[in-house]
């Protein structure tokens, strides 16, 4: 693995938040294109999903989602999806949201991955009412459908999102969700 990439991952553990953030941003930018070092970091990232720090858990989930999108020819994400998905039930709301906002990227890897992500997001939309901050969770799910649609032009995604929105009882939330998919 390239020294630059190793250094960026190492920088994530620095005390200086600016260094951490710049390294995170650079890694996310690099992962927008296929990389050849995915499996050098994959297992470590999966293990990090249960780390004690919520910020670190969210970052690991976001990295795995980004890697799954463009750089997972072995389709390891199918084996580890439930571990990533578990982070969407984290005790820290910010960790939940960051993971939910990234998980749609897994759907870019192929139809099997897309169907998996869509089914879990749709079910979560329908079952999250008893969770902490269900309106935020639902919003993030609708935005995920929109981002996945924008990236794939799969009209089924907007149909599913619209069907979910129609289930919404709260008028104000329904309007907010409808605006998110325009």
C-alpha cells in the first residue's frame, strides 16, 4: 500500500482535529475512484465498527461504504453489510446519521448490493418510529434514495421513496421529505 495512504489513515488517530479532518476528507476524495488497496484496510475497518469512539465508528462505516461502491470486486460488503448496518443503530445520533448518509453508496457496487441497501432502508423507514429522532432517520433515508437515484437513474428508487413518503402521517415531515427528493 502506498505510503501516502498509510499516512492518511495514521493521521486519523492524531490529536489535532484539523489533521484528522483533512486526512478523512482526502481519503474520501481518493475513494471516489477505484483503489487497489481496499483489502489492505478492509478487516481493520470492519473491526473499527465496534470501537469505543462513535466518531471513529462512523468514519469506518463511511470508508467501508465508499470502498464498497467502487473498489470491492470480491463483494466483501455482502458478508459485512450487517456489521455496517449495525452502526445505523448506534447510541450516538451523529454516528447513526453519518452512517445512514453514507450507506447508499454500497448500492453503487451492483444490483445485488443495491437491492440489499434498498430493502434495509425501506424497512428501517417503516420501523424507526420508536427510535430516538425518527424524523431525522427518515429524512436521511429519503435523501439516500435520492442520492442513489441520482447516481444510477433507477426510477424504482424514486417510486419506493415516494411510496414511503405517502405513509408519513405528519404533514410537516411529509413536505420536508418530498422536498428532499426533488
